[in-house]
């Protein structure tokens, strides 16, 4: 039965390649890329063994192996699940013993480019000890155990979390959060480069600690054998064995649940509690639009993406200015992004925009309702950012100009977006798609109009921001009060003008906007 499952996986892969030539091309490129990386790894491991530095070799092998295990355990969750060609739920109607299914799915997990590459890399890790026969043999054993920890751990975690990972909410949140560490790679590398020597000096100690964890224990086995630390080697072997035993037990229980779980999930049906924001806003057309928009802000990850990058912006400014005065501009930057994000409001509605057209919703009502929602969410986020940066920078004396600039820029951005979104719609990620994906149909004209709109927004905000910078630098009380008054005044005027002008554009162009949106489908 185990061999049959492996053959089944190979057959499914072969049939998939026959259906699309692009899958063949992708497979060939993946194999070539994997061979290139494996070649580099093998050469590096052999050179590491020739260097005759056991501590360096042990550190590199343990930390590299731990990263490999962590990748197998965590990446399938970020990538929204493992390869589903042998999904356990597909075997619900077959009388297969669970232990045969466990073994077969484990071996089938090695079928494919990632699995084969991991298997080769696990064996190649022993080459770092090629000058020590005993350590070389221990490295082969540790590599095999490490590969088992990778595959069994990955299957156990993903099978256990399958009901959660398969849900739309998990995918949406993961898509938003996954972009945050990617945006922080630059600052992290800059900080790591600045203290590179200190990091390098600490790596052996880190490797020694990681070697006693489930992630690094199998890879540390050869180093202990080479050093003659037999008790430590037995300890690492015990940690690895216990890890595999726990993972197999977790996977066995998760597999038992998967084999009896009804298709489509656990059968839980969410029940709504009340009317949500619709019960908190006036029973007017404007209140209904505002309530719907606020609901989107909280439930649609495409809107949440604008909020998710807020901490990234604060950290970027903190890294750039090392906590200095430039950090005080974080609230203004956040306000600009939050305000201009409404420029895609109608585009985000997708074909559901027909409900506004068919109602019909008055242009000013639509613009005002969306603006209220944007100001509520944006105001909370911007003020929270202002409080945070003022506290971190220790500049509470600059509260008035910072708040004046931030709220002024937010209001101007919402007003400008109210006009822009009634004039231009463009392809955006569909509901349920990755909010950071780039849809087909995005054109140079859209990029140009977006750029022009943001330049106009910057021009309108420039007087307030310039006055605020002068107030922060000089600390003059009159300038600080003036910044607050000018910021709120200009913002309120821009908001009113945006709702009125945008409402007129909306009334004239609503059917045309809907037709354009449908052309993107």
C-alpha cells in the first residue's frame, strides 16, 4: 500500500504535466534551479570540511539545518497549504490502515522537486565532516533524521491546521501579514550589517542552543560525535526521537479527524450578532453607505492592507532617523496613505457596485458616506500613530503641529480620493484574492493618473506641512497653534469640496464606471 501511494503521487504529477506545456517548463526550470542551489551547497559543505574548523562547521550545519526544518514547517502555512494531490480527506472512502497511510504520505512528500532536493541536501550535510569517518556516518544518520523531521513535521502541522488554513479569513490575514517582514528586509539588513562582527561572534553560542531544539538536534549529532561528546550526541538523538514521536502522534490524531471530517469543513456556521455598524449609524442613506464602508474596512483585507503597512512605515522612519525628529513625520505619511487609499473605493466594490447604481444612490450621499468611514478609520490610525511617535521621540511639545499636519493631510487625501474614484476606476485584486497581487489590465494611463493625483494631493498639503515643519523645528507657540488651525481648516474645506465635486462626477458617470468595472472581470 505504501508503494502504491508513492506510485499514485508520481502518476498524478505525470498526468498534470501532460495537461499543460507550461507546467513542464516550470518543472524543468525548478529542477535546474534546485540543481544549481544543490551544487553550491555541496561545494560549500566540502570546502567547509576542508577548512578544519569544527566549531564553524558545527555552527553552519546546525543553523542551516534548523532553517531548513523551519521552512518545511512554516512555509506551507504562508503559501496556503501543502501539495493537495494526496489530501488525506480524499481517502475517506477507502479502507486503508492509518499507519500505512502515514508511511505512504511521508514518502510521497519526498516526491517532487522540494522533497528530492531536501533529501539530497540532508545527505550532503554529512560532507561537511568528510575528514572524520565517524562524524561522516553520524552526519548521514542525522541528515536522514533531519529530513524525517522536515516532512513529518510539515504534514503534522498542516493536517492539524487544515480547517483553519483552508478558511478564507486565514488566507486573507496571512496575505496581509506576509508582506510586513518583506518590507522590513532592507532595514533589518542595514542594522545587521552595522553590527556584523557582533552577530558573527554570537553565532556559535546560538548554534549550540539551537542544537538542543527539535529544529537543530538532528544536525548537531555529527558535531558531537566529532568532538567525542558521546553523552551530548545521545541527548541530541533522544531529542530528535522524542520530536518524531510527538509529531507522528499529532499527525495520527489529525489524520484521524481528517478521515471523518465532512467535505467543506467542520460544519461550523458563523451566526451574525445584530446589525453591526448599521445599528450604530443613523437610518439614512449616508449612514447606510458609511456603515457598509466601515464593514469593508474591517472585513476586507484589501482595505486592511493599508492599515497593515502602518507599523512598517513607522519602523522605516525610525530606522532612517534613529528615533530623531524625522520620526515625527510618520503620522503625516500614514495619513497620506490612508487618505489616498480611498481612491480605489469604487474599484474595490467590483461588480457589486451595481447595487449603488440601481438603487440609485445620490452622488453626494455616496461620497459623504465613504468619506465618513475613511475619516473614522483613518483618524483612529493616524492619531494612534501620532501618540506613538511623540512618545518615542519624547516630543510632546510638538503635539499641536503634528496632529494638525496629520489630520489635515488625511482630510485632504479623503477629499481628493472622493473626486478621483468618481472619475477613474482601474483593475484591482478581486475580493478574496491576495491584496498585494497585480491584476491584469493595469495600464500606463492608470499609473499616470495615480501619479498626477498624488502630486496634486501633495501640492494641496504642502502649505500645512511646511508650516508644521517650521513649528516643530522652532517650537514657536503661535506657529504650532496656526498649524493646527490651518491643517484642520484646509482639510475640512478639501473634504467638503471633494464630496460636492465627487458627487457631481458620480451622478454623471456611475453607469459608465460600472461598465468599466465589468470589463475587468
